[in-house]
C-alpha cells in the first residue's frame, strides 16, 4: 500500500475541491485532491453557468480569471416574463454597478484543473473505492485504489468536496448531523442548441404551461430549460416537441422568442433544496454540494461552493499560521448564514416562477400578483437584484490570503 502525507486531503475535483486546493496553494498549504471520475468526464459534464459578481472577483483575485474575463458574458440585467410580457430588471443600476457573468461551470473547472496541474501538486482522477476515516482523530485519512494500487493519504484535515452523492457526508454518524430537505414536484429539461442567443440577457418565464428559462453559453450557443415532471423520461421529448414547447412558453407579445437551432445536448434534472448541518464533523469539513443543494432557479449552486471554500481557506490559513482553531470552529456557522439566505432566495425564485401541480386558482392569481408587484416596485426589484448578483461574502479575500 502507498502511504502519503499531506496537510489537507480534498475529496472531489468539482468547483469546491479545485478552488479550495488553489486557495491553499496560494497560502503555501499542501493538499492532495482525489476524484473518482476521469478528467474528461469532469470537464465535459454540462452544468449551470451563472457567476455572481463576488465569484468573478474571487477567481480574478486567485489568478485564474484570465479566460473568464476574455470569454465570460457580463450581464447587467435580466428579464422576468409573465402574461406574455417581458419586464427588464436593471441589476447593475439597482446594486451600484454589480452584475453576473455567464461562463459555464465546466469552463471554470477546466481553468482550475489547468491551474492545479501547473502547481504540480497531486490531483488523482479515476480513484476507485474512495473512503474517508479517522474523522475524529488528529490524523484523518482518505483511502482509494489508483492504478491497481491501494493508497492511503494521512492528513491534518479533510475537505468533503465530493458533491451531493459523495462519500464524505454519509461517513458522518447520523446522530452528529441534521438534514433539512424539500423536494419539488417538477424538474428541468435542459438543452444546449447551436443558435445565436436572441437576447443578450436571461429571460425567466412564468407561463400558464409552466416555467421556462432562456440562457446562453456563448455568442453561438443558446441554453434553454423547461419545467417538466420530476422523473420525466427524456425519450418523451423528441427535439421537435422541445422546440414547440419552448416557443409556446417563451414567445412574448412583442414577438421576441428564442432562435431555434440543432440540439446538441439534452437532459432532465430533478429539483431539491437540501442542507446538512453542521458542515463539520471532527476534522472533516463539508463544502459545496456535499453540504447543500439549491434548486437551479436562483443560479446559486456554484457560487455557494465558492463562498464555502473562501471561509474554509481563511480558517486553515489561520491554523497553519499560529495553530489557532477559532475560525475552524466558526466555519459551519459562518457558511450556514449565507447558505440559508441563498436557500431562501432559491426557494422564492422557484415557487414564484413555476406552476405547482397541486396549486389552486387562488395560488396562481397570487403568484401573478407577486410577479406584478416585483416588476412594478423598485424596492422589490432591488431585493431580487442584490440577491441575484450575490449577497456580500461573510469573509474578506484578504483574510483568506488573497
Ligand atoms: N470520491 C471522489 N470524488 C467524488 C466522489 C467520491 N466518492 N463522489 C463524487 N465525487 C466527485 C464528483 O465526480 C465531482 O467531480 O466530487 C465532485 C463534486 O463536484 P460537484 O458535484 O460539481 O460539487 P461542488 O464542487 O460542490 O460544486 C457545486 O456543482 O452541482 C453543481 O450546481 C452545483 O454549481 C454547483 C456546483
Ligand atoms: C444556465 O445558464 O445554465 C442557468 C442560468 C440561470 C439559472 C440556471 C441555469 O437560474
């Protein structure tokens, strides 16, 4: 068996694990990242693509924002559409100049893998039978098989960045962790189409037939979503049926509609809200999707992963500077404050824009009144805008060594 030692063992090479590894590297802290999928799989996996202002600022401050600044699409506003009309929300004007940037999560992951490889610090792909242990000791471990050999990494701390279906959260004894969950009675059918985006900004639509979302990935690729039943087989949706439904829900009275093109990817994802608390057990710290899931309507998933690891990097930096554990002890509480606000926002965006199968006629009229109020009140639009561009981080970049 190969035994290795490191300071921080990181399980998972998604945005959370890779960002943490790089933040630690910038502070001279050693880490090993262990990922069970292949490099190509991790890079090709199609995910969300909205970066809050603070996430963009973080990537730039970390020195991994060069391609993001060149290729990312900055959006100063967005549209909310209902009763056939689009209403513009000028986020930059309402937030003192903040915006979001559309840049695929897989592009972020690609840039971070390149940055990791340039540091020459270890990153294992295709690790098999990954497990974590000795969480309550001062030397927790990651075990896995790689290249036909058993490996054990002995660490000072573990970071569980292995997503919702990972092994870290289930390794915490049930009595030591509480979970909070809400499953929504719908899912999203998402497509990538070879079509130039017909709007420069996102359009969130609440239609009688259900929710629809217009987004994009580049000047030539449109990204669209449709509300469908949660376990809808994708086979029920030939390309033509997808376009019929997209156009039926999204076309507005002024004639705006998405441009149609060849569909190059399609899939259905269920929607849930989930929080595990505390986000720490012994020397294992959970970050990103391993600790919380938001429905994609608020576009918060990747951004929450980024804010978690900023808080964790601050705490680990302080520990290695003077062995202080105060910020490690505060990690979970500090993260959960922001996580719950993002949960609330994502739940609100989701319930305000989707049609629930069990809603009454009253519920629907109230929903339309909500949207009418939102798009007619500067106060309500400011509330949406400040949450959509991202509430302030709980900790400064400087405190995390940037
Ligand atoms: N061992 C090692 N790695 C694992 C294991 C395991 N047993 N299980 C899962 N992983 C890996 C996954 O293959 C994935 O690459 O952990 C990584 C987790 O990455 P993400 O799921 O992307 O989660 P996270 O890094 O927290 O990023 C949150 O991802 O799901 C989206 O919308 C979400 O944008 C948000 C972001
Ligand atoms: C996306 O572009 O994939 C996207 C945009 C906004 C969301 C969710 C996903 O709320």
